C-alpha cells in the first residue's frame, strides 16, 4: 500500500476490507469534485485533493477521515508541491501534538 503526504499531513492507501462497512457505503454515495483535507491555521494554506472522477470523503471521527479515489488524484499544497495518488481507498489520520509537560502530575503513594 502507498503512503503520501505533505509536511504534517499524510494519507495511507488501505485495502477496501480495512474500511468499516458503513463508512464504505457512505464513501460510495459521496461525489465531490475537490476535497480540502487540512487547512493551516497560521497560513491558510490547504492540502487539496482533486480528481477527474468524483471523490468520496467521510470524516468518521475527529481522529480519522477516509477517502475514495475512483480515478487518479492530485494532492496539492502551496508549500509542498503536488503528489499524484493512485485510485483506491485512503485513511487520513488527524495529526496530533504530544507535549509531555502537559501531563505531569505528582505521584501519590
């Protein structure tokens, strides 16, 4: 399987069987011409996915989205260029920061 991305955003190609059945049904029913996968809070730049064929997108939770590319797609970003994606199903996890100082606590025995 293929993994593509730009900087802090990536998407990983997965097998159809890895997608929950209800999500697959919603992906099949979705027909978008372009999809903004992520937007920069500071710059306003976007990770944009386009394709000749309609694109399916389902945000299953705040942690993951799924994409169905029925034809080849282009993932573009102002600072990271263009990536070509093969047709198929993709998982797009939400990037999270981890700061161990936020989780410090005193140990009580």
